[in-house]
C-alpha cells in the first residue's frame, strides 16, 4: 500500500511489472481511491456526496477544471455544451453507414475519431483555446453519438437535439423518442442515469484512462486519444463487464437458475468462467460505486414497475460470494458493473449499449486526465521498457535451405 517514488533513469536498471501492479505512471490531482477502505473521491469530494447532490455536467466541470463551478460558470458551461450537441449533416450520414449488427463500441470509437476531421481548429494539443473547444465538442457530441449508436443498431431515424432540455433528459429523448411524438422521460430514470454517469466519470489510471494518456503522450489530439480509450474500454475485463454480467445471468437462468452450481464452476476455475462484475484491481473492499448502483437498481425497477428475475439472481450470487471463502479470501466484491446492466436493461437499453453508456460517463474523466497530462512538465512520451527473452543472434537461412 505504500507508493515510493523511484528515479531509475539512466541507471541501466529495468523493473518488470506485468499489469503495472506496482508501477505508477504519473502524479495526478484528479481522483483519489483507497481500495482497502472502499473510498473514491473526485477532486477531494466523496463520490457519495457527488452522486447525491451534483449533476453529470457539474461533475464533468469539476473533474476538468479542478473546482466546483459557481452558478454562472455552471450555466455557461451547460449552455456551451448544449449548443454543440448538433452534429454536421455529413456526420449523421456517416453514422448511418455501419452495418446494423456492428458492435456499438466499434461504431462509437470510429465516430469519436472521425469527429476530429470536422473540427481541425480544435486539434492542437498545446493551444488552450483549441483544447477547450475540443473538450466541449466531445462532451456535447458524445451524447448525440451515443444516442445515434442506439438508433442505428435498431435501424431507426436519427433525431435532432432539443436545446431546451438538460443533458441526460435530451439524451434519453434522442435515444428513445418516436419521431414527431411527445416524449417525457420518467424523472426517476433521468436522475438515475445522471447518477450512473457521475459514478462512472473517472477512476484514475485504469486500462482505458492509461490508454488515453499513453496515446496523448505522443501529442496525438484529444479525439484520437479518447477514441483509443473507447477501444480499451470495450474489453470484457474492463467496461465490457456490464454486458458480460447480463449474458452470464441470462445463461444461468437458461440453465435452470442454479446459482450454486454456477459458483462451483467459477471456483473450480473452469476456463473462461468468472463471476463477471466481481473483483477489482484496486478495490479490495466493496466498490463504493456498486453500493450506490445497487440502491438505484431497486429504485428504478420499482419506479418502472419492472420485476426482474435476473436482479434476484444477481442478489443471490452476491449473497453466496460474500459468505464464501473463495471470494472472501481473495477480497472479491461486486464492482460498479455488477448491477448497472440490470438498470440499463430496465430503462430500455439493449445489452450492447451498456458499454457505450459507460464510455459516455467516462468521457469527462478521460478528458480531464489528458488535459492534466498535457500541462504536466514531467510528461514524456509513454514508452515502457521490456526484458527480451527471444532467440540470440542467428544467421538468415535461404528459403530453399530450410
Ligand atoms: N471471478 C472469479 N475469480 C476471480 C474473479 C472473478 N470475477 N476476479 C478475480 N478472481 C480470482 C483470480 O482467479 C485470482 O485467483 P488466484 O489467486 O487463485 O489465481 C485472484 O482472484 C486474483 O485475480 P486477478 O485476475 O489476478 O486480479 P486482477 O487484479 O488482475 O483482475 C479483474 C481484476 C480483471 C477486474 C478481475 O477481478 C476480473 O476478471 N473480474 C471480472 C471482470 C469484471 O468484472 N471486470 C470489471 C472491472 S471494473 C471496471 O472495469 C469498471
């Protein structure tokens, strides 16, 4: 648990640390995690307080600018983001060109990368105005892109933004509304989604954030860096876990719903069988986000009048795990993804949209981390060393002689 700053430059000494279990890649003032105590804070503020009292855009401002905004600062920021939610017509056409069964994460990362081609004035990583513009454009248009990703997967028409509505409310409208018909999302759903986005907004140097930083360390622009972050997030061991949890629950149900039998397979370490949504590299205690999400799951399902057998199954799996030595001794607890999928499902999102929703939430964190890195005088291009274990020198043999 102790972090020791080491300076090994030019000593000839190389440390090997697979998975970066003990290697810090940077100093950061953004997010604090104490994994043993189950503590998460953004810029010093406990996640529980932000989830309870703040809004997603306010948290985005906090992460990116380092302080909570005043009323006028927040209003100006919200208005600026709102004004940029519309995408270029050619971009809308581009969004409609993917096959319907394309995985939304592939579409989303392509879309974020492609966005840069429409805004060349926002690409210079060393121009503060360009960076500020890229920040606002990405926050605004990721919302539109995420709703389009849902629409295109269903073959539905892409809607235009309604500037009179808030970030989350209009995201839901653009995702679910029937064209030319009134759409009023349930306020419980709006609040729950806002809260989920807050809970996902940053998580220090995880796989996708480290990817964003390493791509940015070559002075690649913000769009290219966050598009890489989306790709890193797509894996089932990272953001893809929320989708994997639902698949796992559905499979257990299809096989008769025997939670104990499934847990035996997990503990026997059958290849490819893990309790998805459990365990975390940093949290060796209950993930504070998971506790919050679990409460939301109950509230949302009750508000929508939905009774989900899979939620009962998830609760049953958690109950077994919390009382089983395999999980207890390895300090495996539910992570943020264990219950989120069930809430998204109740809201009407298909499983393949769960990870794009994670990306929508994580966007402010990626942006904040990229910006912090760009301003940090200690930043150097990310370039890990290796320990070579291949063949020693050998002479080329002509193909006829092999
Ligand atoms: N189910 C069963 N066993 C597990 C699980 C799990 N979900 N997670 C870890 N273990 C076991 C491992 O088999 C290992 O056991 P061993 O010591 O007997 O070999 C031990 O716990 C340590 O696990 P590692 O894989 O070494 O831990 P690591 O820190 O590398 O992995 C990870 C963390 C990837 C999150 C892992 O716990 C996992 O695969 N969980 C399931 C996927 C998941 O939910 N990912 C979401 C992460 S949170 C996020 O990205 C938002």
